[in-house]
C-alpha cells in the first residue's frame, strides 16, 4: 500500500488528512510531556519525532495558541 492511497483512505474515513492527524497526535504528546516532565524543547522534539525546535514552536503555538513555555507554566504537574 503506498502513502497516497493510505492518505486517501484515511481522509475518506475520518474527514481529516493523515498529516494533520499525525501532527495533532504529536502536539498532544508534547502537551503531556510539557505538563509532566522537565524535558527541554529539544528532548520533547526527539520524543515526538520533530527534528527542528523552531518548527515545533511554530506548530505548537499554531495548535494551542500559546508557546510551549507558556503551556508548561500553566500546566506543569511534575
């Protein structure tokens, strides 16, 4: 099964693109890590499969409306 076909089937069944679903899952994992660990942004990127910290910051702010640091300050339970 090739990636284009998988993406088509996924979006047909869920109404969302595969890439947006994967990014949403990565951002949810980042939120969990920010709230429960003292991992650095680079360590969080390593854990969620994002290679570039700047890209992570942009995607996180786009999805949550706050920076990773602001999110951690409000939600940290570690």
